[in-house]
C-alpha cells in the first residue's frame, strides 16, 4: 500500500534558523506531491505542490521543496524561519491516476523568538 | 465564495449518541472527502464521494456512514458514537482538474465521553 513517511515529528528552531523537513513516499509510479500547513486552530492550507517539470518547487511564504525521484523524497525547506511559521506541516501524495491523497503523520514545528 | 464550510465547529457527545456532520462547498466540485485527524497520525480518509449520489469507503470507514444527496453537500454520520471517535474531522473538496488540489474546511472538533 502507498504510504508517506515524515521522519521528524517535532522540530524546535530559533528564529532565522534554516528548516528542512523530510518526506518520503513508497509508491513507485508517477505521483503528485504536496505540502500542507496547519497553523494553530486553523484548517489545512496548501504550501506548495509538484505535478511535473522543475523538481524544485517554490511555494508561499518563502518555502520550497525539492522532488528527488530516485530517493522517493519531497523535502520541505526554508532558509530562515520566523516565529509565525510555528505550525504543523503535512506531506501528501497521490498517484497521477488517483483523486485520493495519502498524508504523512505530520511534523510539528515550534519556532522560538 | 465561502469555499468549504463545516457545521458544527465543536460538539460533545455521550457514548451511544448519534450525530451528523455537514460539509458544504460552493465551488461545484465533483469530489468530496471526510478525514479524521488524530495526534501523530496525520489525516486519514474516512469516506469519499466522486459525485452526487456516490460514496466509497476510505482508510478508516468503520463506525461512520455518509451521504451525498446534493452535489454541494457531503454528510458524515455517526450512528452510535464511541470514545475512539473523538477527533477533529475535516472535509475537503476537489474539482478534478489537472494541477488542482483539495480544499479543506475549517474542521469539526468532536469529543465523545
């Protein structure tokens, strides 16, 4: 069965530190990849997505992610985090032929001022 | 354009009680989904619908039923609530177009005592 792994469950950083959150998926076919963010008390919002083309994808709020097909990975990065980036981050995958998303377990990020 | 809305926002039930969660979308989307979110487990798909009058089971369907009598509405029912169904429930919709993604509602927090 298709699965998504997020290895970091909790991450604590100071403001201005760099961020990298790992995401690996198990499906071997063609996939679409997503990162969602959930700020405290709010619903999920799309940060960025990859469907095809340039494997380096830029999203909102200075986030980017790189799709490395050979490693089945789609890691999220931000060069300098802010206190307002405190949130939970979810990686999600779906097969090109599917309309169902498979989510990772999430990573809680706490940014200390 | 309200996007995806959910009612109620919060509910407390006693074990054995029943309730219905309502999801509504105004984007004319064909696909709609119900997820539950539990700490450390990400979002898990309960049921989904690929169009008016159709529903299908997701990853964790037991104890839930759904109906999609109108295209814009997707109802999630709990016939006999159990404490294990304490969770945050999110509805999502998707238009099915290439490059698009799922849009999420604000969530319903359910506590079953």
